[in-house]
C-alpha cells in the first residue's frame, strides 16, 4: 500500500493496489447479489468493499448495468462449461441444478435480461454457447421422425424441468421433498421417473 496526497494536498490518503481489480469487483458483486439480490448492488458500495476510490469501478464497468452485464457474461460462460462436461440428458439436467445451487447469484442475474445489456457482444457469444449446449443435450430426445416443432417442444419440456427444479430449489420450496438427499440425486430421480417411466 502506498499513500497519495489528499484532495487538498494535505493529509495523505491510502492508495490500494489490486492485481486484478475487475475480478475483485465481480466477486464482490456476486457476494452482494447472493446475499441481498441485484437491487442492492451499487458501484460505490463495491468500491468501499474493495478499498478503492468510488470512481474506480467505473473504469472497468462504466456503470451498474455494465457490471451486471459482466456478471451475466460470466454466468453464461460458467453455465456452458458445466453443461458441456457431460453428454447424458439427465446428467445435463443435474448439472443445471448443480450450477444453480453453486452459483445462485449468477443464476439469478442471467435470467433477468432487464438487468444487463443483452446486446453486449461478449454476453451474446456466451449466451449463444450456453444455448447450443442446451440444444445439444436434448437433440436426441424427440422420437425419430418428429418435426422440428416437436423437437423444439420436447427441448422446452426438458429445459422447463431442469430450470423449474433449480428455481424451486433456490426458493427453498423443495426442502420437504429433498430431506437429506443431494439436490442433483433428487433431480435425477424426478427426471428418470418422467422420461423412463
């Protein structure tokens, strides 16, 4: 830590140096969103938490919407990475649930496009990769000879199951159903009952 002259040239003010302030601010933003929701997020508060001037976050994100765009971009990237590690449809659904459980703030932001700049190029690329990964997971689910519309409907049904389960999990509406069971295992039992029963 070094010191800089204060605004009037008098008492020195501490100057903090971060190896990666952007990463520090993103991590702090995710913590705030997880604890208090996106509405509680402010660049000024994040600057205080990081020990930097209130203007420092604007150098990386411009404004609050820019910060939330970065959070959403990171969310879609992590999401696609998680889903692409497995090929089985039920396992992709379980990974969907795992992602939501491990990254609740990311999950919350990525599905609220009014919070961020949906046309941001990095976000568009990350979202398209995640969508491709989801489509690949349900490609073989529709019966042979199905129309494109039937296949799309089947894909939406599978997505709805995973997304609905994850959303219910995060809102604590599955507590009685889960008991001591792992959420991913519980999801597998539900999915297997629907698609194999």
